[in-house]
C-alpha cells in the first residue's frame, strides 16, 4: 500500500486515490466507498494500528477529533473491542476481539466476492457494520444478512446501520458457524473473521454457482489466506483457490489457546543440541509469517504453532509447539553462520517434520497461495495443490 495511505492526516480522497492507483478499489466499488464512510460506524474510542510506530494507539474522538478522523480515514486496521468486551481503560487489552479492517483489505475481499446488483449476501462477523453497509449500498439493504456472535457488538452495529440507512439491515446475534438458519439461500457468503475450516452450513446456505469468500488458516501462525470457493451444481460441495495473505481475528469457536511456553520447554537446558545446515533453517531466517513458505509449512505440519522469537545480537530462535501434546522443537539461527542448533523433545520430532515439509514445498517449485485450493464437502474439507485430487 502506498505511503500516502498511512498518514493520520490523510483525507478520504487521498486514500481513495491511493487505493485506486494500487488497483484495490475497483470502479464498481468507488461509489460505495464515497457514500459509506468508515467513520460513520466507528465508536468514539478506537485503537488503530499506527504504521509509523508499529503499535496500537488509544484514540478518543472527544479528546482529539483530528487524530480520530485521520485514523478513521487511513488505510489501517482499527480495534474497537478487546477481550470480548471485558476490557476497560486506555491501555490495549490482551486480545483484540472486534475491529474495522483496513480499507484495502475490505475492498480486496469485496472484489473477490463479485457481487451483482440485488445479490443476496450473508456476512459472518458484523463487527462495526461498515462492511455490511458497503454491501447494502451495492445490493440493497434488504438483501444483506449479517451474523455477529457478540451481542453488544451486534446491537451497536444494528444501531449504526439503522441510523445510516434509515432502513434495517438484518443483524443476527448468533454463532456464525451455523450461518443464518431460516433466512433462505444466499448468492454470496463472506466472512470477516478467520476460520480453521469452512463450516458446511455455509455451503448448504449458498446456491449452486454461488461464491464463498473467507480468511482461512491452519493455526500455524496468526496469518490467514483469502479462500474463494464456488459451490458446485449439486449444492453439496464447494471448491476454490487461495488468493493471497491477510490476517483477521478468528471466529470465536476457531480461536487457538495461547501458547504456554514454560509448559512445553521446561526441559530445554538439559536437552542435547543437534545441528543442521538445511535450507529450511536459512529460509525461516529470511522470510516472514505472511510468506507462501509459512503457509505451506502450516499445511504440511498439522496441529502445530510456529513462533519466531525476537532476534537478539544476530541470533533468532524459531519455536514449534505441538498442539495435541507437549512436543516442541527450537532451531537457533545465527546471522552469517551456515550451521544452526536444533533441539527437539516429545513424541513428535517437529523439526524433522518442518524439514520434510520444506523439502516437499521446494521440490514442487515453491508454490504460492494461488496453486493451493480447498474442496469442502459434508464429510469435511481437503486441501489440494494445483488440482483437486492432488491432496496436500
């Protein structure tokens, strides 16, 4: 995203120009962007992510209206709730649980959805209501149903939508995994929360030929990838590919418990170190969590969480934690060194699995997100590479 989009002093026109120039805001969404401002759906207290400092900032409209408007306009994500509403005060909470996404991400996903006029759209994760409002402007208020698991968030979004349109956009308080039972069949389904698998109820509630767009991940890291599925002619299966990386708050039922490092690695001081010269260790040292490599490792090393610790004096630990037992691995990568130290403990040899996954990925030409896809059926979902049947 262009530098001009991150300034808190940017106007909506500045951001529109940058998004349009970058090819994110397409012509068919320009009118919705112009007529449905994000600030109309934001609360007085927000915690935007400051691109300049890399930190989440507390901003109050009553204390600093100029900064509040600037962040509302800027291409930054904005937290609007912490800790499922239990948080109070100016300091950020432990876990962000509701937000307004970056405009660049919002319009990228809306473009993937490919709505036509008068499409019926089901949204999972109402949040502030801004995304639902953009859809309602495009397809009509009566054609949008949005589901929100948090009752307080749902109530506030419903009020904001009613005030903005003067007519109701239906906001359902409920578990998004179930979709919107009793509301009929939809042409499109879009999730504004990350999922670990596509709930089959979404497939059942989408017409044949309809589209489902959702951020999807394995839980290897917090990063997701946008998945675009098309429901087949029978209405019983949906298949499609990934289009690129994003990061969303997770569907409440799909959240992963925080890693308790000490419960895993208490045996580290006495564990013998091995060494490795593998390309996998070198690659981890030069990539980031949004890379195709990390995505592929997550697919091939299931039930595992990866955390790259902070680099200190040229040395960076890379940790892998088994999610179904207390197996763990750590590879210590030093700048300028060809040999890395490795520790493994537990039933699973997680570093061996990571090295095997890296070799699999490299042998297949280091595929990016677009070569991977998912097929979702009633009995579950499968991930494939290049074509259905080439299961990962």
